[in-house]
């Protein structure tokens, strides 16, 4: 008995049950080739699949409870919970903290460091 493939729905015959059927060029070849052709991408001149042929993707916005797309921020005093610090922002804070920690003229206690970082 004839069936269809699960992904593209191509028509296929059962070699035992359908052995005596007449071979139908339109059904067995042309229709199947058209189904395959409609699923194959056409490469652009750069050898890549053009954006209009790619499936649309909708990624969620990231939050403190959900992974997703996040905007980068180089600010060292941001309080945003929807933007991520860049490595350069983290390095700037680390460098400033290291400079103040190495300062022998004045030592800061933990509360002063937190205040200086804008945490409190």
C-alpha cells in the first residue's frame, strides 16, 4: 500500500503490495521532485542562504528569570536588570578597585568600597 514520507510528504509505493501497479511518472517523480524543490534553499552569490529564505526566529528578551537577547552596556554605574555589563565595564571597575586598594595613602573599609561602587 502506498504511503507518504513523514517530513516532506513524498509519495512512495510499497514494493510488495503495489508491485503490479502502473508506474505513474507524474505522481512518483514529478510531484515528489516539486515537493523536494520547494524545500531546498537557493544560495545567494556569496554562497550563503539569503535571509528571506531563513525561518523567522523570535527570541525573548532576557531578564533576571529568563534567558534571551540582552543589550550590552559599558556603563560602570548602571542599575539595569535588563542590560549586561561588557568585559570592558567589568575591567574598568576592577581596575579602579585595584587602584584604590593599592593606594597606601588611604585605605577603604568594605562599606566605603560598596558606596564608591554605587551599591549603597
